[in-house]
């Protein structure tokens, strides 16, 4: 019987390398892709945990350690807090603001 951890590692490696196969010359390496996924998870977790931020309504995309935040926020204070929270996560090179300010009715 095979070691389940080894099997999972091989499957993960195949999945990551397969995801990159269709990309152009500017494609991320498997290591960059893995780093980006880890940063995305850490930023999303930080946003959900941050008081004053509706983290569940904010989408996070990461490409080569550059984080882009999408979604709706209810105030400039919430926007600023979300951007600062994302900047404070380890491994983040910069944060791009694509948040939309929507005033509550």
C-alpha cells in the first residue's frame, strides 16, 4: 500500500504544474503559484478576522505577490482598513485597490 501523504504530494504537484501548462511566457513558476495561493489564503483570512472590515464581501487575487482586492465596502475607513490589513500580511509585495465604495441606504 502506498503512503497517502506521498500520493497527495504527487497529486498536488501534478495539479499545480497542470495549471501552468496553458500560460504564456509570463507564466508563474509552480513555486510562484504556490506562494500566491498561500498569500491569497492569508490575506482572505486576515480580512475576515479584521474588525471593521466586511472581509467576506472582498475578493482577493494574487499574482506574483501583488494582491488585488475586489468587492464592495461601506466607507472609506473600511477601504483603508482592508488595504492596510492586506499590506501587513507576510509576502505581500504591494496591494492594488479595486474596491467599490457603496454607501448604505
